[in-house]
């Protein structure tokens, strides 16, 4: 369930909040680039994997590309500060996904993959439901006491 809190709830919370401030194009560029970069960087930094020239080059190119995009988003007139904060939230989404990727095998050890994924998705979805509940509209219709308008 903890994996679901991180990989479903936190990831989607940051992602959708970021979408309210920045474009989906930003998310489509930053998250898929940074998630594997962050995952690999952590594995290399902790010694769980060995560096190779190709991996280091790939990480470097990914980071440079994301930095160029990120700095361009913050410095451009189109979007300004809100866009930059949205991109920071997309970065946090990538951090959540990388952490989920790294924590997943340990958190789900000894559980069938389908069952573990079901638990994670249900836990994350339940928390997202709680977060979204205040924004649900009040029911309206012929059986409701409060009529629109």
C-alpha cells in the first residue's frame, strides 16, 4: 500500500497540480526524461549498479536536455512563474515515479505481482478520491431539495 501512496497518489497529485499551472507538453517532456534519469542516477550513486560510458553519457544528455527545457520554461514570457512552478511539480512527479520504481521490488516482495499492483493502485486511488471529494459537485435533480439557480 505504501507503494501506492508514492507511485499513484503522490505522483498523480503532483502531476495534476502541475497541469493546472503548466502545459501537458511540459509534462510530456520532463517526466518521461527525468524518471529514468533519476532512477539510474540513484542506482549509480548508491553503488547498486556500475557506471558505463553509455549510461553516463545517456544520463548526462538527459539531464542537459531537461535543464535546457526547464530553464527555457522559466525564462520565457509564455507562462512565466506559474509555468515554472508547474514544471517543478512535474519534476516532483518524476521523483515520485523513480522512488516508486526503486521501492517497488522491496515493498512487493513475497506478493504476487497482480495482487501487489492491485493493492498499490487501490490505496493510491482511495487517497486520490479523498483528495478530490471536496471538489465534487452537489447532487442536483428532481429528488434533491436544492434546485439549481
